[in-house]
């Protein structure tokens, strides 16, 4: 069986820089027309000039083989971010928003924000300019259980923020809980959420039962089966506030299979295949195209893509590793047999 879809976009992606960038971005360009490129490099992408320079490097790495991939850049918010840079970014068509990392929440978030009060001037300008705030929604206080960090952020940070700034456009990135899904539903048209393939396909039992699986470790961490059910229901509901964002986050095999393994699932080579798996299992293949190719563009006010991709239902086995500079990288679902395959290229 074959299914033709409008070419999708990935509204949340990490591609790193240098050799890693060259190794991973082609996987995304194979399936997606556009992707929102996360700014958590070392050092982070904090200014418009840095974002535009990074965009050139992403373009060069992605399109050397003739692809027409379009990176959409983000700024990394710090407590030193200036309102001038935000105003300038809002006027740049290739910069799509600014990313809020609570300091210490995840990979390369040390330069992030310790309290929203510290960036209130910037948030005011973002609300005025309708320049989207992309949120890593987890509190970081050490006494808060890692499985509760998203729910606490939603009730304790996001809800008060939107009461103060009701016109702010917010994307709650990689939602993982029923609480976050319910919040997004209740929040109106200016609030949306991305959903990753790992949070649709796996829960914390997959991560922890029968041995720890480092390649399923990401942040926010996988939650309960009941949370996963809420995510599947949201993704396949046809509600336009939920759309595709893989959060594909490449880390070399040696840093994942490690006594202190890095957070991040590398899903780029199998992204549409995994979403198709999740939607097919839910009996909702008819909802995949809008989730993958329409709702995100609509939220960000971008045109729909005009090309198509083809998914074919024919079993194949995901490779164990891919090259990653001088190292290797293990994709999500490595060695597993998947039902769907994206067949246009390669
Ligand atoms: O698992 C994750 N990995 N979550 C994040 O928020 C960041 C990402 C990364 O950059 O590796
Ligand atoms: Zn991310």
C-alpha cells in the first residue's frame, strides 16, 4: 500500500554544527521541506547575526546534494537577550521564534533563563511583535521529581505567564503528559504543542523495564502509559494545536552508551516512518497529513508545501548505526522492523 502526503515539516530539530551537522541534516532533508533548528549549540545561538550565520552552515550541509531544505532558525533566550535583537529577529523571515530553556533543564541549557521575571522586557516585545516563544517546559528545582517537571512547569510557570501575557504565541515543545495536553487544549489559538515520535511510541516502561535503554532516554523523559495515550489521542484528534516536531537530538553512540548518558533520541532517519507507525496503530492514517504537513505551517503563518512524499507499507529493518563524523550514531528503533517506509529518495 502506498500513501502520498504533502511534504511535511519538522517543527523541532537539533542538527548541531561542524562534522555532526554534516552527518545528520541530510536525514531530515530527505523527508522534510523545512525544520525549526534548535539553538542549543556550544556556545548557544543568541543573536540574530549568529542565527543567520548558523543558517548558512545548515543550508550548506543540507543542500550540497541538491536538496531544497529550508532551515527556520531560533534564538536562544538568555537573561542578557536584548529587546533590540528580538525586534530584529521578528523582522527576519528565516528566524521563526525564540527558545526558552530553563537554566539546567537539558542539554546545553546552562546559559538559559533562571526566572521569567528576568526576561520580562523581552517577553513583552515578543507578545507585541507576535514573535513565537518556543518553550522547553520543565521546572528545574532539584526537589521536583523528574517525572513531575513538565506538569509543574505547566501549572506553575506557563499558566501564570499566559495570564499575564495572553496574546503571547507559545509552542509547548515536545509535550509528554496528559496535563500538558489538557493545558494546550484549554489555552486558545495562540498556544500550540509539538509531539515527538518517541513520546507517541514509548513510555517509561520501555525505557526502564528489563534493563535501561539509553537510546530511549530524552528530556522531558518518557512518562506513563496513560500519558502516552493522551499524546496519541491529541496527535490523531485532528486538532490543529498539535503538530509534528521530532526533537531528533543527535549524540554519538559513545556518549549515549555511557555511565552518564546524554539525553536525546536520534529519530531523523526514521521520523516519518515512526509517526506513520504510531498513527497506523491508532487507526488514524487519515489524520497524519494534517499533523505532519499543515497544522505547524498554519500556526507559524507559513505557506503549505507543494511537493509530496510517498509512504509505502512494506516492512524494513532500521540500521543499527549511521556514520557520525569519526564516530557512529544509533537511530531510534535501531534494529527494529517497521511497517512503513518513506520511499521517495535513497
Ligand atoms: O533529550 C533532549 N535532547 N532534550 C532536549 O531538550 C535537548 C536535546 C539535545 O539537545 O540533545
Ligand atoms: Zn529539543
